[in-house]
C-alpha cells in the first residue's frame, strides 16, 4: 500500500493509472476506521481497479471546536487496517496541504441543508462541501463511496457534484451495524460500555417505527417515537424526522410512490449519534 501526503504526487499517480485504463475508486474518511469504513473499501475494490482511501479530520465541518478536538485520531491503527484489507493507496494530507489558504467558498444547497443536521450544526454542510470538493480535485477518481448512515450528507454531496459538474459517480453503501444494532461510527469509541448498550435502543426504536408506520399517521408515529425515547433518561433526542430520499422533503402522509427515510440524531451522554432507516424499500 502506498501512503501519499502530497496532492501533486497523488494526482500524477492517478493520471498515469487512468491513462492505462484503470478505474479509480475513492473512499474519503476522517479516520478512526471501523468495519463500516472497511465495507466501503470492499465495495470499491469490487467495482474498481484501484482504491484510494483518504484520512483527514476536516476542521471546517465542525461547528463545535470541542467536538473537533475530541474526534478520535489513531492514524497508525488506521493504516494497519487499510494494509490488511489491501487498500491500494492511502492519502494522508496535512491541514496545510488541504488548506494552503483559507477556503471562503459558500455553497447554496437550499432546503436540503436547512433541516436536520443543517438546523442543528450551522455551517457543517458548507464545510463538508469545501473538503469533499477539494478531495475530489486531489483524488480525480471515477467513483466515490459513501455510507448511508450519513444520509443527508450523501444527498448534499450528490447535489454538490451536480452543481460543480464534477465527473465522478457517487455510490451509496448500506449502513453497517454492530451486533446490538447500533450503527457503526467513529464516535462510538467515546461511549462507555454501559452507554453502548443503551445506544442500541436507537436502532431498536427505528426498526419498530419501520414495522409499525402503516398503523399510524405521520404525526402519530413521530409522537410515538419521541415518547419511547423520553422514557430512556440516558438518551436525549435532538430530532426525529421522516423525509423522502431525493430532496429531503418532510413527509406528511404515507405515499408508496416515495422512498421514505426516517432520520434521527440523539445524545447518549456527551456523544452525539445519528442513524436512519428506510421504511419502504
């Protein structure tokens, strides 16, 4: 596995590979890798000739500096995992490499960036768009792979690719869960053993909502889910929203012609977790 720190060096390598007709897959990450990330690498290896994984903890997408400082970092362990899974190239840039000067670009995503994560993390998606667009320039891949746990982010990135007319295909990959049902996340490392058990309730209640939704109106189901979480004192629900999958319009009634996604953000202790579930596959 090659470990590259320089954008110019990486672009030269990828240019040569593409000249040979190789299909390049890209998995951007912020490190603290787990099986969810590795599933993205595996998907890329199945579909592409060469897979690049980037590790960069991006400061511009954290609206809370304390959250940025607490984000888990273990690059040596990450590199060992990537070697074991036979990732071809790891891009490990410095902050100065990615931001030689401040990025003042402002993206306009309208409604899709204003609800859920956008409402509770001001500036988050602008920071995501800044770094992902920079990474797509640094890593001129054919396909990029994103986990659907960050469902709103996936929709935002697809819209960014459309706006910038980028020649890259965005591939969504299923959520990978722990045995308890808890969605795999780098933030899970910050949970205590007891908190991890409690956090498993998130997926259980989401699964209940999927199984039960035809019996309720949309407002009734939302109230029922909120009530269930209110009975678990260790969990503090930030939002539970039911949206359609294309433009994240809020669902007001059950229309089988729409793909419906229930999205949630919740605090377990001091750790903020997100998850989602598709109702009508």
